């Protein structure tokens, strides 16, 4: 059955929506300002890594081996982007 969220829950939902909107506005501005959109895209994948870290801190279970392999791929790809940007 449906249960109406409490006032505290609505406040948390409003804060999450506001922060998500602010985040999206700034990422969109970063794509507009950056000379290479690939750099912004590569760095934006780190959101997954930071979200996982925050989740673990807040009590989530450790992710599977495949998730850790994906994180290593994200970090490795970001390092390649940074290295290639320095060459240009």
C-alpha cells in the first residue's frame, strides 16, 4: 500500500532534486566551456566511483569483482585522457 512520505522525507527529496539540478547545470556548462568534450566526459564517469565510495561509507555492501574491474577501467581511461591532453 502507498504511504505518504513524511515531511522530513519530502525535505530530503527536495534537497536531492535541488542538488541534482545544480550538478546538471554545472556539468552542462563544463561541456560548453571545455575545448575537448571527451575530457569532461571521462572525468564525469568518476561520479560512479565516488557514488560507490559514499555508498560503502553509508553502509552498502561491497560491490562485486566486476564493479571493481569497471572502476579500474574508469580510472585508467581518465589517466589516459589526462596523459593525452598533456601531449597536445
